[in-house]
């Protein structure tokens, strides 16, 4: 038996999951499949059968065939009928092996597509697309960039800096990111680190769910959607692959992967292990990165009913981090201005460096426990250890410049970090003075995701919970890098705290089948979060604080899914999203003065999807009412002076239309396009949300035939506001921009591996047009001057992989 992980809603979809299992079951039981039906099955019925079969773990192995007639990279299971007492569907056995038909199909080649079983707007990016189009240094932000309503671009090159992803205008921290169904995030503000945890070579596929999901969708921020990342699974055959690349800005990747294949002596267990590294100078000046990563997954069948999965990864990263540049600096030094090698400067690269170590692991259990009941459980842990150095006013203007002598104020020489002049400038850089911060943030989370399922035929029941505890220790102090001493010896740390979060989300989901092709799924989840702060030195106030607060909200949902026919589905979703307040609300003398309730959304979405061999098509309309929008104001706190106080004020309306399509022209060519029209307006003022584009679009052409793969893909981002003023007015508007990428690859011996290993050569060209527009607002200098990031210029990346079976 080859074991695979059970699919979970909100946790990603297989690239071949084309037809809905209800319809597949109904038709297969009525009559044998004809020639046309077999062709459709070749394109996508494999995972439809797996969807129902894996939960019972009664699987016998078959080999999925790739376009060259050899084994594909992932095992496929064919399911035996369940026992009659389970009242579960009998999945048809007429699933053909997949050869040329699979490659010559729109569903296989489409960069993004909506699965027919999706119950909310969803775009799947397949492992096939990732392997052929993403530069080896890329991260998950690079991979999701093509999806409708998604905006992301790396200012330092693909995967060479930590970047933020926007989905429908929701910023990082307002949506989930999952890995193999496990939610992970910074507990203080629920954001994510794109350069942490895993690399492109570790991944099997990604889906972008633009909605809060159903009751079983877990995580801190079901608020704005879910990016589900699937780790790579072992292959059917044993083999070794060596890979490497080199490209623009002295970027190199290297690594190796080992697949065990099925080990019969260990009850057909299998594992994959990958080790690799990335090093680059980066597009921006003196903004390099060095990274290495280890990833492994072991799948162990216990018997015909139970499978264990063990996964572990480790990532080590050093990166030099520029904050952005002013327009004057961009004009003077060029659009790639980042950091410098000038020791007498605030932007000296060695003064602005992050060292980060992360790990993640889990033990997963999937079992049929009898009587039609199945369980799926993952016990996991992940950690993030970040030690950072940065200057006080990197790329600032007047007060960040190196002074030849220490300033004098009121007859006294100003000490490093002191203020001077009528405008109270800070003495940051001069003889014996390089004023900055040294910080560390170390957190570890332990958690469990659990579900128990029962299919009663006309209805399905799913019960479960998500439970996680995270401990986050943080400290920071002002330091003079010229002397290596803290600037305040009496109280060297201006931040010393431990934040603890306990999250619990129990849920129940029912799915009724009043008609053979109709599913109605009401669900209920309760989101509970307990925040606690133990701070001898609280951030911003510098005083002690010991405080805790509990947040909770009911989260009902209703999903309706209908299969119009074997190629066409439609859905309706009404669901509530939830987001607990940021830990920044504790950084005041009296957090109880913050009149803040959890933010939540009510999502209304309707959509449809079509898939066949020749074309894929999907579209949706959405409206989101975002209430309890949190804002802040400065208030005079007795004994402390002006402090930031948070409160709820009004809300935001999000609405728009999204669509994606691909068409297989024949002779190896596939044409695709997707796009969105998006609006996000603050209730009352009508002001847009910062960094929320009013439209997105992408399109291009893909060719694959005879070992040759080529693509030309363009992504366009519409206009958006750089920031919103304290009075609710849009400021620092940003013009539309686009990025055109080209990928070309050739696999030798693709049609006959006996002649030699299928060596693969690839060339990726990013930003072919060499556009260097300002695309994002990056905050301000200490003096309030705006800083910006520009598109990285044109980049060439060549790579090679050599897989060897034995």
C-alpha cells in the first residue's frame, strides 16, 4: 500500500482533482465508462476516487504515468470498495493510467484553476507549474503571485527577501497560511515570514482560498482567506536527484533529494529527504542572503486501515535587510539602492542583519476505526528564533548622516543617542557613535489538529478542534555599534517580555445530500483566544505589565455546492471570519483602556467552475462586511504623557469580481488569463485600504511537448494607495505596474530513461521588460520622509537537475 495524506478542505487540492465524487460515484455505478468518459477520467478522476477512499485507508497501489510513459513524481492510489455497513460510495475502478492525454489538457497546464469541488473562490497552483516556472530561490509568495486578487513582489529578487502578500486587499496577518494543514504564524500579530521554514523544492502544491472556509478551516486569521501549502510527498520509485542553479546578482542554489520508493520490508513505507541552500547578493545593494534548509517526510502504513506520517524541517537564514529608500536616494544612487559598505553610515550592511533559525515537525495519524468512522490527527510544533541588529534611522536623511564631530547642545557635547537642535534630532552617526538596536524574538508553538468523520450516505458528520499554545520571548535594547555597548547602562533593555497565546477552535460540520449532486453544509465553530503578557519592561512604556485578556466569537458558516454536470459546478458561501486583537494593544500602561473587540467579517460569495480537457473556467462575485475595524489615537495618559490607545471605529466593505480561464489550443499550446476587479472602502469616509489594488490581471502562453517546456507570463497590478492618513484620506498613491516573466526548460531522455537520466535544464527570466517602477510604500525615515521599494530589474536564472533512479 502506498499511503498518502488525506485531503482536507481549506488545506489544498490536488492538481488532478477535477470531478466531484458524488457525480463520479453516480455515473460509474450506472454504466461502464465509455471512451470519452475515460479520456476525462485520465485528466482528473484519480483524486476524486482518492478523496473518498483515503479516509478508510483501504488502498492498493497503482502507478500514475507521466507524459513520457514513465512513472510520475507522485504516487496515486486506486481505492477498493468499502464494507457495505459504512454506506460509503463505491468508487469506480475504471481509472486509466495517465499519459499524453494528461499533459495535453488545460486542467494540467493551467497556472491557476478552481477545483470543481471548491465551495469558495479557490485557485490551485500545481507542483508541475511550480517546478517549471518558479526560479529555484523563490518562496511561496513567488508562487501565489499569479492568483486573482493577489499582489506580491520581491524587492530584492525572487525569494531573496521577506515579502508580504495581499489577498483582496487583506494584508499579511489578516489571512491564514497552512503547511500540510497546520496553521502557523507570529502569535503577536499573526504575520508570516516568507523566507522562513521551507523552500520551493520542498513543496508539492499551493492553493489560495479567498474566503474564511468552512467550520473545519483552522487558524489565527480565518478572517481574510487561507494560503495552503503542501509539502512534497515521497515518490513511487527510489531515486536521487541533484540540483543547482546560478543567476542574477550572484544568486546560487544547490541541493539534493533522496526518495526511498516503496520499502516492502517496512510494509511499503516510503520517505523523501531534501537538503539545499541559497546564497545571493540580492538585487538591492549590499542586501545579500545565505540560507540552507533540510526537509523530510516519512509515510508509514501500519495496516490496511491506518497510516502514520512523520514530517520535519529546519531552516537557517542570514539576511541583510534594507528598509526602503527615499525618492531622493533612488534618484541619486539608483533604483536598487539598499544598504552600503560604509562603516560610518546608518545603512552599513553589517549593522542591519537578521539571523533566523526555524523548525517545524508533526506526527500525523489517519485511520479507519471501523463502523464508518475515520480520524485524522496531527500533533505538531514549530519555532522561530530571530536575532536582529539594525540602525536607528537606516536610509534617513539629515539626522542619519555621519557627523564629523559630536554635536553640541546648550554648551554640552551630545552623547550618542541624545537629542540636539530646535527640532530635537537624534545624534545617530558620528565619531564613536553608531546608534541602533539589538533585538531577539524567540517563540515556539505546540498544537494539535484533530477531526473525526462519519459518512452516513445522505449526510456526513465532521467533528474536530484546533488547539495551540505559543510562547514568545522578546527583548530589545539600544546599542552603540561603534563601541558595542548599550546606550543606557542602568536599564540596557527597553523591551523584555514574554507573550503567551492559547488558541482553541472546536467545530462541527454537517453535509447533507438532499439530491445526488447537491451538498448543503452548515457548520459552527467557536474561536477562543487567551492572550497573556508578562513584561518586566513593556514595549513602548518601559514599565512592568502583567496582564491577560480573553477573546472569543462564534463563527457560523453555510456552504452550498451543486454539480450541474460532470464538468460544471456552482457554489454559494455565507461565513463569518474572526481576527483577535494584535498584541500591540498591550503596549500601553493600562490595556483595559483599549476598547477593542475582535475584528470579524461576514462573507457572501457565489461562484462557478468548469473543467474539461480543452478548457477551464471559473468566476465568482464577493461581498465582505468587515466590522469592528481597529484604529488608534494618541491620548494623554497621566504619568506617561501621549500614548497610543486603540478602539473600534466603523468598518470596511470589500467587494469585487474574479475570474480565471485556460484553453488548450492543441499541439502543446495552452493559453490562460485571470483577473479581478476589487474595491475596499472604509464605511463612512469611503477611503480605500492602504496597499489594496483596485484590479489585478495575469495572462500568457504555455507550451509543453517532447521534453520542451516554455511559458510567457505577465502579471499586472492596478492602482492603490500607499498609506491612509490619520483623518482617513488616501495618500502616496501608487501607479499600476506589471512584470513579464519567461521560462524555458528541456528534459533530456524524457521518452526513454534507459538511455540515461532525464536531465532537466531550465532558464528563468524575471521582469523581461526590466521595469523598475516604485511599487510599494515602505514607511518613513525618522524625520517623516517617505521611503519606497522599486521592482527588481531583469534577472536571468539557469538551473539543472539530474534525477537518477536505482
